[in-house]
C-alpha cells in the first residue's frame, strides 16, 4: 500500500518584541496535530535565515545520500555560513576533500547555493499551509512584511492564513497591503479550516512545545494561559473587544485543559486569564471553583518540575523533536555553565561527555545523543 504523504504547516509570529506567547498559534498547532497527517513547525525570527537553514538541511540530507561515511551534520554551521555568504573560504571549513566523492559533493553544494541565490526556492515552496498571527497595530510594517514574505513560502496563496488582533481590527487595510483576506475574530466554530472537522480551535489546549522551537524567550512563558469567558456584554464605542470576540460566552471550563498541559509539558508557575469582562459572567462561582480545582486556590505552591526529564520523555514520545532537542541541549548547556566556575574536575567531565556526543552546540545536537 502507498504511504500517504504528510503535509506541512508553518506557523509564524512576526519578529516583534512581545511579552505573551502566540496563543492562537499554539491552539492551531494542537489542531493540526489532532488532525493527523500534518507536520507543524513554528517560527519567529529572521525569515531569510529560516529559509537558508531549511535549504541547508536538505543539502546535508543530499550529502548523506552520496557519502554516508562522514557525519555532515557536524558542519551544519559552516554549511549555513557558505549558503548565506557564498564565500569560498567557508567551503574549506566544510572540508569536503575528506570524501572520495569530493567532486560530486562540490557540485551539489553549488546547486543548493544557487537554489537559494537564484531564488529557485520561491518557485518551489515547501509549505502546504502557512499561518501568520498579528498583534498590535503599531507593529504594522513588520506584520505586512512578514505576510508578504509568507506568500513566498506557501504552495498556494489561498492556503496562507492570517488572523489575530491587528487582522481583526484592520482587515480591509491589511488586505489592501498584502492581497490576503484575513480571518476576523476567533476560530470559535467547527469546520472553519477544514470542512467537516468537529474541533473548535478556540477551545483546544495550547501546544506549549512550539515555544521551544525558537530562540526568542517570552518574558511571560511560565504560565497557563486561557480565557474562561469570551467577549463582553457591553459595546463601548472605542473598544476592540466587541469586534474581536463578538459573542459573550459566560463560561469556558478550564481544569481539563490545565491538566492536559501539566501532564505533557510540565507544571507552570502562574495562571494568566485574559478575559475581558469576567465579572459580567453569571457563572462567576463556577469560574472561581474551576480556578481552585485547577490548583490555584489559596496557599497553592509551585514546585519546579524537572524540565530535562520532561524534555527527554517528550523526545522519546516523539512529541516535538525540533523543540525538545533545543530544550534538552539548552538545559544541559545551562547546567554546564553553572558548574564551570565551581567544580573544575566535574565540569571537565561534563564537558568531555558533551563533546563526545556533540551536544555542546545546538546545530550538531541530534535526538539520539
Ligand atoms: S471590554 Fe471594557 S471597554 Fe471593552 S466593551 Fe467591554 S466594558 Fe467596554
């Protein structure tokens, strides 16, 4: 039987500075993972670097097919540098002359360099769907720039999804600037993205793992996020809430979502509810009971979980390799940095182990290691 090909979705937050993680994208990630058959990638950062890194990974896979006897991944940084700069001296750093297939590999390297510099990647986009979130209107320029760049990444323009706060407040202006019609408001009904699907995206638990796929650290990352109501009963003329969340929902249960997050991603220190008008809810008592039952009653204590153990377990369970390779490597590196000034011999032992498994750099860290 033919294996059906997996599809790829890329979720992007424009590279602005912000405090809170992109909750909408975290729900979308859960949505696609629940659908099955989709590989989800999250990115926030320089999009050109992202494109180059993707090309480098394909280039190294190509090298592996030609000469397996050398671990080309250990030179990933040098590959990136070459594709980025086209400088001849960076080719020497890759040390292709170690291989008996040197000439073939050099030709391949040139092909992949051209793939980027001649813009061939724009004609052969990688992603079946791309979702871009938007936030404050004062981030207009970078938001429009990101959406326009995202058009180059998606196979069909109709599969570029734009949503979020700015998109809901200025949909017409955004459409004029980008040619993409954004989604206005929340994804609060089933079947919006895929006809016939029964999931309500807005009610799904958040996929916290995606936050570890990127370098950016959100200042308010160690928290459960959520809404226990949506919208507002009033319609003040100056306020965006009636546009963003047009219907008042007086109670959205939380405990199950919190427990799911705790189980898979570890406990979080805070609970951040972003409701607009919780006091208008006729279910206020249920809401308070739910908060207490979720572990945030009076006198509640937070015990920092062992994040390395959780990351390794999630790696073993294949939850999000891109995220948990980064997370585990970062935690081990952090441990080593703390040990270094204190205990000479022990830190040297740790250093030796890290070197042996090539986990002293993220770019050379592999899941098995
Ligand atoms: S959230 Fe506040 S400002 Fe906005 S409509 Fe409700 S009461 Fe008015």
